[in-house]
C-alpha cells in the first residue's frame, strides 16, 4: 500500500462525550470511532447484531469462566431468552453454579481487598472462595441432595440430553440457564462435563451412568455442517472454544462471523489466547469473515454487548 493510499484510509479519532441523552447505542457508535479495545468492542457489538439479523446464521456461544458465580446468570439467561444464542457450549462449573442458584442457593460477595482474606480461616468455616466471591459448602450438599433423588431412565443418553432432562426438573420461576435451554429447545453441550462438581455428585449417586460424549460430538458437527452461516461468540476460551472450533474446521462453511472476549495472550500458544486470525489458517474462521477479538474482562464486556443488542432489536421493531 502506498503512503497516499494509507493516509486516505485514516480518519480522525472521535473525542466523544456522554450527556443526559446518551444511550447505549450512541455510546457504542461513538466507541467505533476511537481505538484500542473500545473500538473492538463496538465492532463486536455490530457483528453480533448482524448475526442476529441474519436468519440463516446459527449462533454458537462458547462460555467459560466463573460467570454464574460472579452474577451474570441473568445476562446469559436473557441472551438465551431473546434468541441471541442457538447453541450453547459451556463448562460443567457454570452449570453447577447455575443449578445451585436455581435450587435457591446464592453466591456471596466478599471483601474487595483480597489481601485481607484469610483462606485458612475460610477453609475452617467450610467456605470456598472464587477471587472475591464466596460459596459455602452447604451449597454442594444441597446439590447432592437434589441429584441423589433424580429418577434417571436412560443411563447412556448424551450429556446434552441429560442437561435438558435436568433443566426440565428445575423451578419455572428461576432464571436458570439449564431451564431456559430446556424450555426453548436450545442444545447445551458440555464436552468436559466430568470436570465439575455436578458431574461428581451424579457419578457418586448414579454409578451405572455412562453418558455418551461421542454422540454430542457428532451432533455438534452436524449442527455446524448444516449451518448456512455460522456465527460464533467465544467468552473466555477453554474447552468450549475448541469444541465449537473443531466442529467448524471439518465443515464446508467456516465461521462467517466471529467474536472473542478474552484476557489471555497468544504468545504462550494456548487456545484461549489464540487470535481469530490464527483460526483462519485452520479453516475454522472464513478468510472473508467479520471478526473482532476484545481483550477485556467478560464480566464488564458481556453486559454491555447484551444491552446494545437488546436496544437495537427494540429499535428495529419500532
């Protein structure tokens, strides 16, 4: 590119303001004309909105990290309720904590000054810490009581089928991810299900169970294969990211839209920090795809994206 062509592509950074009339749509539109991760957040919002408006797009959502314990259960619930997610891939930990909240247990806020926390004292008091969020051991006891009483008719069903079965057993009044997915027939895949407190309780009390992980793998590939357009939103990376990406890798159509929210770096070679550009080399993301990686804490970014999408959908209906 010549110096002249390069200069013609440049434009002024917007020194935006927030006033009494500024909406979330106004804010995101202003961030689009800035730089750094603010600009990438605005681009991610635009891409996700296009995914929603494309009726041929299957929206795959990968969710890792302790997002339910920190208070984002309702945000994920609303993503699902509003139809912003077609296929959910998550960790057993998020599902364990979702079940706890659905059964009436709660995660607790703690001291923001982590240095003042005595973890030995917490252990003596049967309290578990997730950074500055806490969960008493009695929560696991409540989950165990619930799981032990389940009447499970098929011991070899796929994990996704068991998660739907579980969601159907939860109170209709809860804002449970498991429940809303069961209600709306949204498949939940949990490829590392045994790596969770929920699965351990299930294994302890239903020792004849041998849930079928391979059936889930094949079902996921079929969903990706049949998608005319695939859109992905990856929160945190990990196993959920790979489960989605490996399915797209072997399909005729790679991801048309791709969003990633992560705090990890690409230099160590780990998947959670791997760039979406890198995924193009594997055939997981299309070379002409619209994509944005936002280096940010998902507990901040994800609510902003949902807020923007919600308001954009309301605007489109007017």
